[in-house]
């Protein structure tokens, strides 16, 4: 790994910036990664000291095209020159937004006829929950153990880890958390249930893939009792699991599909898709009952249209499936060589290494960072490290990652 040598002035400036970050940017933990970013391109992030990091997280599943994709930057520049914000969501006809809705609904197919655009994943989840409640005229909301749907109050009410819910109680009433992939527990979904929310592959829950047979039973149960099935594809959407949407691998279709993260090509954007009948509930009784100022911002939508075009023209979805298989095979070899690893798993380029203890997991993540790899453990499973590199990661970069992972694992044996 090459390092440019920053002068003492540059080092002092970086220290001062970090101090101000600590002082004036509200912190989300006591130990942020704290890399002082200078630039990012492709699979790599470069800090102000010239140190290069291979990004195995893609900014938590956002940078599916790699950092700084040229087509996305061009589309943003063109949109910047046309107009930025002109009106709150839903009033004016904005070409990039219309184009994106048209493309997404075509790609997602039945029953998705409309997209409601938001700024983030959690906001899209909130919108989907409100839609379900109003459409069904029911209150009940159901989600699953270890699920993660965002940190706004409604989304957090469906979070599957009490450690993160309890400090914010009381949350939404009429919510039920069911055990993961337990067919018997589906009896907990009944005629009081407005919606059931599930991630087809739980990301923060330790990269757990829902059993397709369970998803079919879940679909049947929702249909039987008239509850809407919501797939949270904030992480899995847009190719990460080797199909454009993960629901394609399950053989079933949800009623509402929630997207965010990679959708905006690196800009903030979320969406929930559904049929005209279901989403139509937001437009009446009362009209303007669910609005957003910045949702579907023209700049984000222009970036998203360009990102979708890159995804399809470069066949990145099929590539994610193939590169995912290569990466997983490499992880399986590491598991054989290093007994500290309990399991490896994943689908497409959403992969996981499970360790035998949280301590081993933390030491491994630190050893990886020291070797220039960006990764981290999952929020709801502190023994699982998630790998979600850009879908553009090259075979050479996968080899580089596996060598560095191997070196980090070896270091766990020698250090105490
Ligand atoms: C599965 C899932 N749903 C929803 C969200 C919330 O998205 P956002 O952080 O954009 O609000 C996240 C965020 O990590 C997520 O992983």
C-alpha cells in the first residue's frame, strides 16, 4: 500500500479537523472509525495522509457502482445546471423523477405501478407503514427478530433488538416481533395486522437469508388475512444479492417494496413502490396527508437514473452474483484455515464472516482496518462481520481483500 508523505502542516490540519469533528459533529458512538477522507474512487477511499483503504462496506451498501462513478457525476452536473429544488414532492413534473419512477416500476413489475420518493430508507419505511395502516384501516404491524428498518420512531418500533428499542420506549403500540423464519409463529399475523415488514436478507441481523419456503408461507398468510407484505430491500435492492431485487429469488412478490441506499447512486434517496390502488390512499382523505419537502430531489433522481443505466449496461447484477461466488469461495478457504471463524455465508455481494466471540470479532475488525480494509460488525449480531463491497469490485481487488483478511486472521493467533 503506497503512502504519500503529508507534511507536518497537513498532519496538524487533519488533527484539528478531527478535534472539531469530535467537538461539534454529534457523535453516534465513542469510537468512530475517524478516517479523514480526502477522496474516493472505485473501490478505494484515500485519507488525507495518502493512505488507501479498500472499501468492503460501500458506505454501508450505498456505493454499489464504486465511488465517484463518471456517469453519475455527469448526470449530477447536468441536473445542477438545469435546476435544483423547485417545489415540494408531488406538485411539479420533474423529468428525472418521472423517468426514475417509470424505470423502477417497469423493472420491478407487477404489482408495482407507482413509486413514492423519500430522502432515506427510514422515511420510506415510515411511508410504507402509514400507507398500509390507512389502506387496510388496521393498526397492527409485524416484523422479525433481529430485523433493522431504520431509527425513526416508527421504524425503530419494528427493530428486532430490544437493546436498541428499550432506551426509546414507549414506541408504537400494536407492534409484534416474530421469531425469524418460524412457520408456526405466522399465526401471530391476523385480521388486525395492517402490514408485515421483512428483510429478505437481514443485513444488521448478521446476514441471515430468509428461507424461500418460509417466505411463501408468509405471503400466503398475509393474503389470507388481508395484511400487506412489505419487503425492506433498502440493503438488498439494486443488485447486491445477485438479482436486481432479492424478492426475485424467493418466488413471491410483496405488496410494497422499500428501496434506499444504492438507489441514489451515492446521493440521498429512498422510495416505496406499490400498486396504484394501495399508494393511492396517500392522495385522499385528506389530500396532502403524507408529504415531504425534499423527497425525490431532482439531483438525487438524476443520479439514480444514471446509476440504473450503469447497473444494466455494465451487467453489474450478474457480476455481483459471480463475484459473490468467488469471494464466498475464498472466505470458505479462510474458514478452513482459521478455526476462530465459526461460519461464512451470504448471497451475491452481501457476505458475512461469523466469529466465535464478540472479542475476536472486534480484534479482527481492528486488524483489518490496520491493513487498509474497511469493514465492521453488524449492529444486531456482534459476532458477525459483514462484507458488502461495490458490485464493481475486480477479481484482483477480491484477491487483495482475501490476502489482507488472511493476514488479519493470522495476527489474531499471535497477538494476545
Ligand atoms: C434494512 C434497512 N432498512 C432501513 C434502513 C434505514 O435506512 P436509512 O439509514 O437510509 O434511514 C437501513 C439502514 O441501514 C437498513 O439497513
